[in-house]
C-alpha cells in the first residue's frame, strides 16, 4: 500500500471505514490518523501566519521481516505467501508479545467482551467468518470474525475478507482524496509499484530492518509565505519533508519513545513546555 500524505486531509474516513467493515468494538481502532503539527489533534505547529500541519494515517505496516511474527509463541501471528501479516484468532493466547515487539504501536488487545455504541442493533461490516484460503498457511486459520473474541490481539489485515475476493481494502475504496493505493508489489507494472519506483515513497523506520510493505509519499513542505518578525523562518517550514509523528490524540495503542538513527523518518516530539502556575505530573 502507498499513502500520499499530500493528498490526506485528515478526514478520518479511512479510520471509520475500517472500524465499520471489520466490526471493531468500542476502544479498538486498527487505523488511526495522527496529526503532524502541534500538541493536539488538528492543531498546526508554528505561529500564525507561519503554520504547518499534515496528517499521518497509521496502521499495521505488514512488514516483510515482521518482529511480531518472530515472537509469537504459538504461531497465531504469521505472514502468508502474499506478504499479508495476519492473526489467527483461534490460536491467539493473548500473551501480547506481539504488541511489545511491534515498533509502530498499531496492535490492540480485547480486554473484555466486545461492546458497541448504545442503540446500534443492526450488523455492520462483513458478517461471516473468513478462513485463510492460502494452502501454504495451513488449515483452519480464522483470520476474520465479526464476533470478536475476548483476550486476543487485533490489527489491520488489509481487509483480508475483501482482498481474498479481489476487492480493495475498504479504506482505499472510501478515501475521498484518493490518497491510498493498493496493489501487487511483485508486479512492476502495477500502480503501487510505479509510485514506489518514482523514488519519493518512504517507509517508516527503515533502519530497524522490518521492511514495511506500507509506503508513504511525504507531504510537500511549503516555504514561509508571510515574513515573521524574526530573521529566520520557523524550522518546520524550511526543513525537508520527512515523516514526523507528532503528539496527536488517538485511542488505543501508543507510539514508543523512538530513538531513530540519523536520518530516520520518525522523530519523537519534544516534551511540552512547563506551564507556569501548574504542578507537574510528578508533583501530582
């Protein structure tokens, strides 16, 4: 998959579509849209009128060298022949080793019986269990079920119940800006391969050696449009268009305190400045 961040408007359509199609319970988000800018969701960085903001949709990266697959003691998390990383709900024992191993913080755990918004009595998403049809994966691999079991780990599956029928993931289908492209990376003539071969598409944390199969086309960074009172423009408006995860508000999971190698794509945000007159968290 390729996601063009210059096209992403942060509308959250992909996150909502993912939740609907996969019948995700309250508190579970397989797909989140983080704000890259200020300290809060939809808040830019900089000082008006010299401000900058964009968005970073974040879900499972379906890594070629997936650490979650390596640490799963029962083989519940596995990578099938087409490269999709899946979870077998029947095999998962809820140890959460995969969550600890994932450097992207994109897995969620069902602590209790699934709950949904009050008043919703109609079914959403795919209503049938889906078994992995790939014979190389083994038999009886339950990779999707609308009846979410308690005590298992969940994550993005590229809508496996759809792609196995030749249909695009729902997030790709609903994106109003066409920011998402899904296809076969092994086919050099596919659109997704063409975009990646163009040279601008980047992976998240490539220095970790996970070889993610989700690529991002960085947003264009504008130069300062209106002169500021200082002699230099804000650094975020003149720096290169690297991918930066800001302190965005989201539900579920977490973004680890990364210490990337020089030139890494993800830069951990600095701690928020202390506010005069308020106690610190340590004092509280």
